[in-house]
C-alpha cells in the first residue's frame, strides 16, 4: 500500500489557512481555500509546503479492506506526519474516529518507515464540534505509548 501516491495528493499548500472537506458523496476528501462553510477542519499554516493526501477512497479504495477502517486524509511536510479523520455527526463519533485513526496508523506502519517522521499526530475533527475536546489522559498516554502519535480532538490543525 502506497500512502505517497502522487495521484492521491494535491499540490503542496503554503497559504496561511485552508480547509479540509469531505462532502460525503462517495468521493474522496479534499482541500478548499475559498468556501469556509464547507470546511470540517481548518488548517492554520505557517507558510510550510504541506502535502495533502486523500487516504479513504484513494490510497485505500472502498472495496479494499472492508473490515478495517481508515481515516480521510494525511498531511505531510518534512519530518511531520498528521492523519486526519473528518466527521459531521452529533454523538458517538470520537470512539469511531479514534478506531479509524488507529487502523490507518497500522496500515501506514505496515507499508512505510515511520521513523522518517519526527513529529506525528492524529486529529479527530467534527464540523458539529469544532472546539477542542479533551481526550482522557489515560487514552492519550496509551495511544502515544502504542503508536508514538499525539492525539487531538478539535477542528483546528496548526502547522508548526
């Protein structure tokens, strides 16, 4: 499985902010710069050339690994790897998003050298719950110990 497929990537984004979108229409997630009302997550960028890669429906197609979840997208730039799951639900979404993110990390580790990335983070983002939601400290610590990824539940992603 190739998470670095060029056909699943959009050109590097270096603008100050952009949105991550998923129209839930059977097509892959995408980047948007001009319609904030469509944004599920907002990326605040410090002029880094960030590469967006669609995972669900591109790196991993719907008919592949039907028994395993996968997140919507990946953001990368030198030494940084962020996985992002986008939701538009009212309740019960965090646990599902975390399972999808965990599965994606496992897929990635099976196919790529995770040691190429010094900073690793996952984001569970929800259009209906844009503000930061605290993750249980025990879950956060267990997640980090197991995968070496930090986890955030919020719809703002800050590129450092």
